[in-house]
């Protein structure tokens, strides 16, 4: 009956303390990146975003103006030439004509573009910030790995570890957005909650590396919790973009009324672009979240004897899911596009955060491993 | 062009179509009218149906679904914890009956919540079925005719080649092989990405299926709890359960006839360090039979390892101790000898447990005991400065029992809880010293003697039979697949036209139209157009005359 926990090896303790040092290092890196991103947002020059992948045009574009954005087929180094009457003719064919100089069979291409050129505040600081954020990401990753090794289990078994893992995913999603969609302008808005969350985690939620309660002894923790964490990271970027959208939208409305706008708000990218980024990340996160809920139900079925029992955590996951489903519908409903759907996205994110903090501390349920 | 522009629904168009101006059968009389003024009952019905199946209504119902779920997470719910509901009643005697009136302790089975989701699902059906039919028609139809002015498409490209038009179309077929192609004169019209719409339909229908599975599980399933002491057996009959919750349509006379024995049970706790006392693992060894006479099999029951037998899942819910007592009555007869489960106190890290021993048959008068079991008993100074006995660790390092004895009528003729002693018709005999295993306590007044012989572990188990769980899983998985289709597949059209140009070369036009307006479409069209050109360049049949002309 008496059970002796194997004494922790010195190596494990070294790893655990290394992992604790990495927490500080990663928060410092993220905070520095946040600072630099904020400087870029405030003092950078508004510059056109070159390139071709400013996120696919979403449902917000009126369908009859359906258009690939200018230079849609970049990667060939295409550039826009004359734009006539809403049509821009793009020479997408950058390869030099091969063979005997005959150009006769080269392509002439027209791509109808209705999108205004996207632009955002940019400066070298942003590039540095991105690199610093990248370093923070690596530290974050190292922290999680060392903690997992020290505890000899999946490193997401309590609130503290969740926050660290969610931050990792949010930053990963942001880095992806920055590299693929040139959405560096989201840096301030993503890193702000990340730094806040990590600060809260380090200050109030910190728990020593240790074993899990029996309810969490299951490979489902790898499946269910990982999916939820990745989805949360992507939702976080979406939420950041939605809030940026609302700011940018206000700026535009003010400009339309002839008011002058100054500061960070004046240099935000166009609301259309932000709307699409926000939508894009919901599209990525929503199926993952759906999957996480289902995996959670299967796990609950194994652990507690019912796959759905209206435990507060389950209720709030469901509420979050329904709100994001509403978001997706709103974007396809006349009169709900734009600001309203952005608010729904923000609401969804609020429900997500409430599920994380509110439910763990306010209600008691089976999920109380806080 | 006419064909294309009406078909160029994209997201907006599709959504509006779902809103009622598509091919819904219910349209017609009320069609176009903003208000249903002066309509026949049928017209009204159609109007109501159109409103109900509109996207906006779906949106509002979705919000209500989310909003309505909130009170259920704030107030205690009977499905989750009936005890907390009872506690709420005692703490808020004035408010609770009012909340009850709105089913706020049973939110998820309340009529108003049911109204929301049933409306939502009616709306969904009314919205998705017509869409599914329309999509089916579209899938069976030929891709529409090539529009005259391909240059007006969102993507269009032109080049000339020496190849014959026929040759161009032939190559076009191999380049646009992912598309369903249809030949119209000198052109190919292609369409692909049908899976988006199909995925949408599958997703929504899977949600319906999920709801039906849940309802079926709720109606035909059952759930029961019981407590099994190490060494004891269980047979799946109604009377074996401590509590039993059948679904409304469950067949209670035909429970699966399995049985099992809990051979041993072991709870491990972290012994030292910062996590000392935290549960480490629970393990029960059991032998079971599908039905009487069947072969015996073995299973190790753990928190995440239920036993699945005869369509029933047996889960481990909790763990406790059952101290074992032997009681001699006033006449010296052994009238009681068995372990008695004591229930652990809530949130007590030392797992102090309470229980009662009932010996109604003792002579001359019935005996009853209220007891406390302390797995690791230790003297410590309490808040009031006096020393008291408490359990400091959940596993039995130094188990002890203290008892209070009563004598008299236990009132066993009425149904009563096995964990409570009705002392109203009994007389207190006094309290024992701290008893360790093997210790006996001679009761005052020659009433008898009780011996604390030792203890066994017990497990609390839950049995569930839910015929909806596998269909629910199936539909949920289908929903995810459908979702992936509807979110990531891009429906799109493309055309290739080849016509003889004035200089004898063939003019090739390639055009594309994405219905989801994704930049990936433009990139794909361009890649395909370039590929077609390159293939025609490399094509010896086409290249010959072209190079000879240079
Ligand atoms: C349980 C409720 C529902 C859920 C969870 C749900 C979820 C979803 C999701 C995730 C999408 C994909 C959105 C996208 O493609 O961006 C979608 C699309 C759609 N849903 Fe629902 N839905 C529900 C009920 C309904 C109802 C009641 C209707 C009809 C009134 C409806 C009509 C549609 C339509 C028309 C689309 C396609 C929109 C488009 O073309 O983008 N849904 N739904």
C-alpha cells in the first residue's frame, strides 16, 4: 500500500530550475519585442505592403467584385502596371522569353483588382522586434521542453503550464502571420496579451514542476489539451486582429467625417485587411476547437463515464464554440459584416478567456485542476 | 456572362439564397413582399417559415443558445451536482423556488432551452435541405456554358501558339485535370471544389444527427452508482444499485446480465515532497462475466480505464476506506462482522471519513455506532488550543477509529440512508477511546463489545449505458470533416478557349473565377495558364511549324 515516489534525480532538478530561469528570459524577450513593435506602430512610416499574400479575400468583399488581390500570382516578381477602370493588368510572366526571341506566345494577363493597396506602419525597429519575438519564441519552446523533461510528462497539466503553452501558440501563430501575410503590424496587439498573461502566470499561477493528478493520466491530455491550446493561440491572433480592426475602422470613420487622426490609430492597416486576417485565424482555429471539444468529450467518456455533463468548463467551451459559429455566420449575413462580426469575434475571445480564468476560479467542477 | 453573374453567388449570394430567395419550395405567394399584410394562413405560414430559416434568425438563435447556457454554469445544476442544488435551497429559501420556476437548476433540459435549440435545428433543416438539393442539382448538371468575354473574368490570360485549337483543348484537358470539364464549341468550361458546399451540408446535417444521438442516449440509456468494497461482487440488477437514473424510455427489466467482483483495490498517494498527499493512482483488479455462466475475464480498473461490458461502461469515480468491525451483543453473540464503508469528508486532505454501524438485531436492544475513520491519526493542537485527533495523510499509515455508541430502536422499518443513524429513539452510551486495528471497546452497561479489526478499501463506481455515444461520435467526426471541407475547399471555375487568330496562330484564352475570392485562386489559375503555355511550347506537334516560321 505504501508507495514511494522515486526520488527526483539531480538532473531533473537542474532541468526544472533551468526551465524556471527560461520563464524570466522569455518574458523579457517578449516585453522587449512588444516595446519595439509599439515603437514601430507609433513612429514607423506608413508603407505599402508589397506582396501577394495579404490573406485571401474573405466574405467581406462583395462577390461581384470578386478579385484576386493585385499581383495575385506573385512569386514571379510580378508588378502592377496600368490600372484602367478598375482593372489592373499585370505582367505575371517574369521569365525572360526563351528561345529565338519570339515573344509571340508569351502570356498577357489581366487580374481585376478592387482592393486598395494595403499599407501599414513600418520601420527597421519592426524587423528587430520580429527577431526578438522569434528569440522569445525559442526561449518559450525551450522552457516548455525542459519542464516536460523535468517532470517527465506532457508539460501542460496546470494553469501555469497552460498559459505558457498558449503564449507559445499565440506567438507561433503571429510569427506565421508576420512571415506569410506580412502581418507584422499585429505584433503590438498580440504580444500585449501574451506578456500580460505570462506576467499573471509567473506571478500568481506559478506551480513547481510536479506530477499530475490521476484524472490527467491519459494520452488524451496530449490530444485534447494540445488542440485546445493551439486553437486558443490562433483565436488570440484573431482577437488581436479584430480589436485592431475596430480601431482602424474608427479611424476610417473619423477620417470620413473630416477629423484628423494621430498616433498609432492613424497608421493602422486598412480595416478590410484586418478583417480578413481576423477571419483567417478563426477559420484555422474553429475546426481545431471543434476537434478539441470532441476529444475532450471522448476523454470525459473514458474518465468520468459521460461524454457531456454540462460541467462549467464544458459549458463555456460550448459557449465559445457557438459564438465563433455565430461569427462565421455573421460574415455571411447581410448587415452583420464588418464591425458587428468583429465584435462577435472579440466576444468569442472574451468567452475563451473567461473559460480559462473565470471558470477555473469561480466555479467548482470536475475540471478543477487549477 | 449572364450565366456566370447569376451563378457567381460567392458567399454572399449563397447566404442570401439560404435566407429564402433561393429555390425554396415555400416561396411564391409571399415572395418579395416585405410584410405579410393581407395574407392567407398559408401565406403567413410561408412567411414565418422564411423568417425562421433565414440566416439572421439562425444568428440570433445561436446567440440565444450561447446566452441561455450561461446561467447553467453559474447556478448549481441537478445533472452535475444535486447536493449543491439542495444546499442552494437551504441557503436561499426565498429565491430558489423562483429559480426553479424557470427551470434554472435544470437549464439544459428545460423547456425554454429546448425551445431555442429545437427552433435552431428546425431553422437549420429548413435552410440546409433546400441547399443540399440545389447543390445536388448543381453537381449533376454540366458546368455552365463558356461566357463570351473571358477577359472580364477576375483572372484572365491570353497567349498565342502554333498548335491547332484541337491540340490546345486536348492539352487543356490534361492541365485542368482537377476540374470537371465540359466542351462547348472551341472551349472548355470547368468547375471544381464541389466539396465546399457538400462539406457545409454534411456539417449541418451531422449537427442534426448529433442532436438526435444525444436525445436517443438520454431516452434509452441509464446511469447508476454504487459502492463496492474490496472482495465484494456486483450483479447488474436494479436492486444492486445505490442510486439508479433511468432514461425516460429505458428498459429497466432488461439490464445487461453481467456481474463482477472487485478482487482488490489500491490507492497510491505521493508520499513526500511538495506534492505529498496528492493522489497518485487508483487501481482496482476485477474479474467479470458477460452473463451468468460465461467465461470469467479480468480487467484493471483505473480512472481513465473503464470496464466495458455488455454495452455498459463501468467507471471508477472515487475511493474510500471501509473499517471492519465485529460486534458482540449483550448476550455475547457475534451479531455483526463485516467492513462498513465510511465516506471521506469533502476536501479533507487527510481523508477523514465518517460512517455508521447499524446492528438492529443485537439483544437485548439494537446497537448503533457513529464513527470516524482516520487513515493517519495524529494528535495535534486544534484552533481552540485543545489537542484533538486528526488525520494528516490520506493513506493508512496509522489508521484509527473513534466511535460513539447508541442503544435502542434504530427505526429500520422505514427506509433510511446507510450512512446515517436515526438516533431519535436511541440513547447515547458514550464515546470510545481511539481504537487501533485489533482494539476492542467494551460498551458501558454490558451492552456488548465492538472490535475494530482492520480496514478494506472501497471504490465508488458508476455504470452508464448510453446507446447514443457511438452515433454521437460518428456524427461529431463527420461534422469535423464537413467543417474542414466548408472552410478550406475553394469552389472555382475555369475556362480555356482556343480560336484561330488572324496570323494563323491559335489564340488561347484562359480565365478563372473563384467563388470564395481567395488569392490562392488567382495563383492557381496563373500556374495552370503558364503550364498550359509551357506544355504547348514543348509539344513537338505544335512546336514544329512555330520554329520553322521564325
Ligand atoms: C447549431 C447551429 C449551427 C452551427 C454550429 C453552424 C455552423 C456553421 C459553420 C461553422 C459554418 C461555416 C462558415 C463558413 O463557411 O465560413 C456554417 C455555414 C453556414 N451555415 Fe451554419 N451553423 C448552424 C446553424 C445554421 C442554421 C440554423 C442555418 C440556416 C438558417 C445555417 C446556415 C448556414 C449557411 C447558409 C452557411 C454557409 C455560409 C457560407 O456560404 O459561407 N447554419 N455554419
